[in-house]
């Protein structure tokens, strides 16, 4: 087995204790938090102690904590994340239904961050200590410090309420939201597979504001890392040699400097998926986006133990897979990397 294969197996094996620790921490934190999930299920109504006891017995809350934990852990090993108290459906089924919406938004947000961050970082690095560099650095700091929910609300007010150019929320609007037939759950892909140009245009319009909101929030870090990495590479001797040969600056930057500067850029790009999932909580809430993050928020509000635990573990596994893909991708962009 090659080095990459051994590395992948090692990473997968290391993921198992990580998920176990995360699941244990979330399980214990939910149990020690104040409040009663049964009261949340019953809508906070005044109910008798007998009814509360019946519900606690039905969902196993009357059992010792270690018994509840062992039962839940056994279910997770079997691929059973439990049933949501709030919706009455299996948690894993709910997560898979909402996963495409989160991925669609996340990929578009990452693309926005990559385009803006990479471009502005490259501009800043090639014009270091000039007015363009200072302006870009101010933009990076502002995008990094700007509250995500505030940016989303401002974009809604300007482009949806005032100008009326773009929709406020959801993935599809009007009657199309009820008549659109899914194939994969990824709306853009489904619209392309059905050759439905009208639906595709509406889907893209609904994606613009949440994608920009999420992408701008990630642009600052991506741009600053790109600038720093490019400045370091542009000071190398081989770049001076390339310039002395009379190569155009564009060729020197894009062909010789950029590839060697990609390692830290790609590293941050992979790590941003973790930041993205945190930002998706606010973005999906502001734009009523039916993804995993909004499902997690509603589950927390309802004290839905199984849904919360399942969502956290699902997100952790997703981030682990993305980071593994990024690590393996290193060897493709830098031949010096060996596993």
C-alpha cells in the first residue's frame, strides 16, 4: 500500500476517537443544561406529573445517565442517530435531506471567498506598500470583523427590500417552491438535469445574497494568507532569477510564484470549511435556508437531544473528510510533499 493509502487509513482511524470524544462531550453538556426536554416537547404547557413521567419513560429519560449514553452509543455504531422529538423522523434521514442545501450554500460561499480573497490577496502582494495594498488590507480587516448576521440583514434591506432585485429568503420562490421536483436534493444540479432554465435562474437568484454573506465573511482570512504567502515566495532567489531572464511579471507571478505559494492557501481553504459551518448557522437562520445549520438551531431551541447530537457529529465528520481531502491534495500541487 502506498504512502497516501496508509495516511488515509491513519486519518480515518484517528477520526474515530475524535468523534467519540465529541459525542461524549455533547451528550454530557446537554444533560447538565438547565431545562427539561419533555416540557419543550409539550410546548411548555401546564401538564401533570404523570404525563411528564410517561414521556420521560417513553424516551428513556428516567434511566440512569450511563444507560442512556450506552444505548445512544450503541445506536450510533449501528448508524442510528435516534428520532427527533420535534419532527418525529429519524435524525439521520433529516440530516441527509438537509445536507444538499448546506453543501450548495457552502460551496457557493467558498467560491465567493476564494475569488475575492485570492484576487485581492494577489493584488495586495504584487503592489505591496502601495495604495492598492493598503485599500485591500482595510477591506480584509473589515470583512473579517463584520458581524455575519448584520451583513446578511444589510444585504437583504438593500438588494431585496429597497431595490427589489433579489429574494429575501429560502431556496425557491412562489409556486415553484411547491412544484419543483427534486432528483438529488441539490437544486442547481436538479435544474440542470431537467433542463429547467427558469428554475435554475430562480435558484441562482436565491443563492446570491446568502452566498455573498457567507463568502465575504471568509474573504478576509483567505486574502491575508494569500498576500503573506505570495510576499514570502516573491522574495525567493528563483523568482529573482526568473525576472532577470526577462520574463514578464505576469508569467513570473502566475507560473513560478503562485504554485509554490499554494500550500498555506489550500490549508486555510480547507480549514475554512469549519469556519463555514459556524457561519452557516447565522446565514441559514437569517435567510431561512433549510440546511443542517438551521435544523441544529431549531433543535437547540426545542432541546431536541438526538437531533442536536446527530447534527454535531455529522458536521464533525464532514469537516474531517474535507480536511483529509485537502491534505491528500497537497501532493498534487507540491511534488515535495510525501506521506
